[in-house]
C-alpha cells in the first residue's frame, strides 16, 4: 500500500511508481503542505513532487520507502 505524502521525511529515499514510470527519489526539502523538492537518484534532476503527480495518480501508483 502506498504511503501518504504527508508521511514523507526529508533525507529519506523512496520508490515512486506512477503511470508506468518508476523513480527512486530522495526528499530534499518540504516546500509547503504536501509539496516537496525531490532529487531523482537515476538522473540527479531536481523536481517538485507536484510535477511528478501533475497528470494524476494512475492505477499502478505506489510510494514506498527504500532505505
């Protein structure tokens, strides 16, 4: 079962699956409410979690802590 966004913690690493894409992300900072600055550990790009979920949550959505 997927974690709620308000349970994410800065400095922790998570596996995010959504719309057929799988990303390993590290939470860098909490921006506001349920929005976080995240680093994709595969590409080292920085995103806001809202950007990754902008087009909705698919049937395959999953969010779990890796380490």
